[in-house]
C-alpha cells in the first residue's frame, strides 16, 4: 500500500518526483541564503552609523548565527534519513525568511534617523549668546539609546533563528541528491548546485550597493528635508532594511516547493534492477538510538582530534576561514575609510570584482585537482606555494594608503592650542558646541572640523541651485584667511588616496583568486586522511571546529582590531560612546591587513607541518592492480598492526597482493610474517614501506560526491 501511495503521488506530481527539479530548487535556495548573508555584511557599516555601534559589536552581530548553527549541526548526521528531509529544508528556509523580517524590525520600531544639521538644529552653529554653562540635554538623542537596545535584542534573536534555519539546508539537500540521483549524475548535480550558489554572495553585495543609495527613512519623511545629504556624505545612512525584506521574500518563495517533494523518490538509475536493489540495500543503515549516538559522539570526536594530520589540516582551514570572515565583514568599511568611497560603491566593487575572482579560483582549484591528480604529498606543496604568492601580493597594500586627513582637535592642534583637548579651543570655547555634534566641514585652510560650531562659524549661505543645501559657512573664528575669519564648505576634506581604490581592489581580488586555488585541494586532503567509514562524521567535525574557531570569533576579533585604531568617537547624550568618526588610517591599514597576513602565515605553517607529517607517515603506495581475488581479515584491535592479509590459494600471476588497487605492507607481529610472492621473472615484488604503526591497511581514499558542495559556505559571509 505504501508503494502504491508513493506511485500515485509521483504520478499526480511528476515535477516534484524529478531529482533535476529538486537540484534547481535547492540551488536557488542556497543562492538566496548566501545572498542574505552577504547583504547583511554589506550593510554592517550603515547599521553601525544608524544605531551608534562600534566595529566589535557589529562583528558579533554578524556572526551570531553561527551559535544556533553550531549547537544543532551535531544532530544532522543522526537524523539524516530518519526525517522528511525536503520538508525540514522548507521549514528551515521559512525560518530564515522570518529571521530576515525580525532583523529589519528595528527600523520600523525606532524613531526617524536624526543627524547633525544647521537646517534641523541651530546648535551646530556657533552662538555666542548661548549659555555655555547650561547642561547639555539629550533631547532626541535619548531615542537612539533605546533604539540601540532594541537593535541588540532583535538582531540577536534574528541571527540565532537564521542559524537554526540554515542547519538542514546543505546537509539534507546534498544527501537527498546523492541518495536519489544516478551515481554517474550525482557529481554533475552537485557541481550545478555549487555553480548556482557561488553567485549568491556577489548578488548580495550588488543588492547592497543599490539599496544603500536610497535614504534610510524613505517614505517616512519629506524627501526635500534630506536633500542636503548625498551617499558620499559621512552622515548618510542608506536603506539597509529594504534589502532584508527583499531577501526575506526570496527565501520564502524558494522554500515553498520543498513541501511538495516526497520523502523518498524513485532512484534515477538506468542500470539493471539487480544493481538498483543493491543501491537500495546500501542506503539502509543500522538503526541506533539518539542516546547511543550522543554516547558515541565524544569518543569519535576525540579520536579524530587525536589524528595529527586531520587536526593540522582543520586548524589550517580555520586560519584561512578567519581571513575570509574578516574580509567579508569589514572589507567595505576598510575601503570607505582608506579611500573615501561610499558604502554603495564599495559594495559594488566587492560584488563585481572580488567575489567572482574568489569563486573562479575555487572552481579552477577543483579543475587542477582533477586534471593534475595531486597526490597526498603534492597537495601541501601546491597549497603552500599559492598561499605564499597571495601573501606576497598583499605586501604592496601596506603602502597603498595615506594618513587620516587633518582634523582640528582630533589629530592636529588648533592654531591657538598648546595641546589637543577634546576638540575645544579658545576660538570656539564660547560657542557652547554640543558633544554629540558631528557635521564635518572643510575649512579654507584645508583643515577639517567636526562641525561648523567647532570651526567657530556664525553664518552660512544656501546653494542657489539647490535651495535645501548649504553652500558655505562664513565668519569662522577658528579659520584664518588673510587675518580675517575664514570660511568652510560642507563635508569632509578630500582624501589624497582615492586614486588607489581600483588598483587596491585589483590586488585584493588577484590575491583572493590565487589563494582560492588551494581551497578544494586542502578540503580533499582532509577527506583522504580519515577512514572511509568516518568521512561523514569527519566532515561534520571539520565544520564544527571551523565555526567555533573561525567564523564565530573572527569578525569580533577583526572588529576589535579596527576599534583600537579609532581616534575620535561620536557621543550620544553627551557622554555615551557611539560609533567611531575618525580612525588613524595608517594604523587601520596595518592592523587590518596585518591580521589577515598573520592568519595566512599561521595557516601556511600548519600546512607545512601537515606536509612534513605526510612525508614521515606514508601509509599508501599505488601499484599496478593485479588480477585475482584477495581476502582481507581483521585480526584484532590491539598492537601496532590491526590487520593481516590472508593470501589466496595461488599467487595472482606472481604479482603483488592488491587491496582495492592499493598495496600495503603489513608490519609483522610476533610470530607472524608478511606474505611474499615472487614477481614475474623471479624478481621480488615491490613493497610499500610502512613508517607509521597507527593503521595498517586503509581502503583507497574515495572522495564522496555530496559533501564537497557544502564548502559554498566559504563564500559567505556566514551562510
């Protein structure tokens, strides 16, 4: 009856019984998942400016989804085929859609964005009649404190839900394709999934470049009231919430089809019925209880960690993942601060140049792995070589920048100051400038001032071409021009480094492309260092360690490094620190890039140790596959050799004994000698010397089809 029900369901909905259609749906869902993650990272600097966050706080917010993912990913391997995988994937997609809506709620629950402007608040002008001794009141700034608290709560909930929703997406999707696709087609379907997914991060940053050109409170206020701002203004805040709603809609649409896929579909096979039956039998696994699984987990986990080669490779991957996490979260901020570009243009460059270069590098690395056939010994050498080249390409970046512009009272003295003292001087001491004022102006002396009030300006004139925009500030007592009060224009002074922007992006993209060549080879090497029966569990442990050691802490670490270079913080309600207004650009460049180079160097060192370990421990030797059967018998689990080889009754053509096309010389135990057959012509058969006694015979390393595409998470920001 159950088979008839399945057949009837398949006939009524043939489209949802086609594995090709499932591959299409899953590729689109993974694309939108990575689009959402990349879009959030592209909006980090805007969220900082809107709610007064520092970089370490925004880094924590961007990586909080890893917490929910890490806690539940352990159970995926247990519940594998015991649940309705398509429906769980659909529920996960809908949960991610809901999390995107929750993430956008702070915009709708908070007051409209308030920025320093003389058109909105005359306190930004120097008013000598104002009572300087009066205590500064919070006024509308008090709303920002409440908004920031709400932001933390809602974003923490949203990110945790997103992490929970993303748990079943890749493991269940990959295994579903691998179970019901024809064995010959499965690698092709996985490649299609990967090819579609790699566009997600690029689309996310491109979406950010579009949305951040729109003012944050569009539809809530009169557009004419913000005409004085432009996307290049340091006070500009783009519509960061709008892209989250777009991402939420896309996630919901791509999740709906999963509720119509069957729990099991007919195997896509053109082989004989006997072979199909064999495949079905292979899929059946002995049932174990959840309690037994939880008891087994620590033992298997510790066994993997005690494997030096596996541990070295995974730690190296953690180092490289930390670099990717730092780049994906704060590269746009680095470009904004160093080269005076807008957030929208920075995201456009990242989505159009940087991410496609990294994706092409990953694909090309897989092609090299397949065509050249890198051995276990050659992979570390190849990876170390390309990563060293990527580090050398980063060296010029340390010199392609310039210092922070001169800002009076921040990094240079006022003309009548003996020391830097909170941006105040005798020329503006009677202006009663509010501490929360931040409306940069560039003086006629080519020095920047925090606000017109800090420049001592008492008058201003409007732009005749644009009535709602200030043209200039005049009668500025802190600016001298020919012994008379000078003038200032709105906005920051020009940075001397914008011409470096495109060359820097080219070098960063080229370095990312070359480093990405090592991505797939290192991943394949991890799979080759564990027994066949433990590969699925090893992949889970690998990603668990990478989340805990890299994707979760790295954004916060890079954020703290960036915060340590801040030279002037914005203020909320007079005393509370907000986001950073000015950085020491030289320190920012050296620490941000230096942290990346340091992580890469540590990863290269661990890879070199892994290569040295492979040289010392050679457990495999490829020989010509002989004809004839061979019998493999397990003798026990104690001692240096756990296996012995029982030869067949007659030597197979005088050739070497074959175990799955891999010949292994078993170290003799007490009273047991290794079998030896003469090679053709009377010569001794070639042997593979065994230098390690941990494992005696290992099956030939077969790369699994499914899990490789799980590495699409490397392109996200934190998928």
